[in-house]
C-alpha cells in the first residue's frame, strides 16, 4: 500500500513526500478537511481507506500549507496484532527542525489513545527505510527500534532497514 509504480515501468521505494504533495493538493482543492487531533489539537488528522486499507495521516499545517506529514497505513498483522507501516516527510524548507520526529511521536500518541478508546490493546508500527536515507534512518532508529532488520525491499529490490515496534494502547 506504500509502493507505487514509477514512469520507467520499474518499482522504486515509496517517497512519503509524494503523499505530502497530494495532501497539499487535496487541502487546496477542498477535498480534504483536516480535523484537530484528540490529544494534540494543533495536529491535522485525516483517515481514509485507499485500496480498502485504513490509513491515518497526521499533518503539521501552518495556515493552509502542509509542512510535514506522518502516515500510518494498515499493513497486515504480526502474530495476530495489527501492524501499521509508517511513512513521514517534511518539506525541504522546514527540515532539520525536529518536525518529522515530533509528528511521528504525536501521531503514535494519537493512535494509542484512539485505538485504546475502541478497545484495542496493542499494535505494531513498522517502517522500511532505504539505506541511503540517513535522516529517516536516524528518526526510525530513535523512535521505533535500535536494532533494525537489514532487508531487500520487496518492491524496489533496494537494500533497506526495517524498524518494528510494538506499542501498548491507552486511553
């Protein structure tokens, strides 16, 4: 659900910056109206179900400008526990200010709270990050797992690291 086909007819790793750009278009066009987060009212929240899979989007928005996103898409189960694949992006002019980390942390807190209100006990978050993406690897290592698994991305064939974290829900 996080992979897309490139124009060259081969697959590449997903770039969540594409999702940020599409969200900006949708906000500009009025197709998406973000609601405030339950815990963090400064957070813009949107839930949709592309391809029938739940996706939660958390955004940092200034006025009507989307500055950063953290996306969590239902991606199956690990030992019967729901797993959400994470992706995150910050517009270039806003990078190196901690907004990506802040948004992922706030998004996870909102998920823990919301899922807990609906009776869920726990869920996994995972992220697959290309080896060359140093900033995203640092963020995932700090927030998700200090011991990622070295993998080959199944869609692009590129070397990557997979970070997985089990989270407990709370209300």
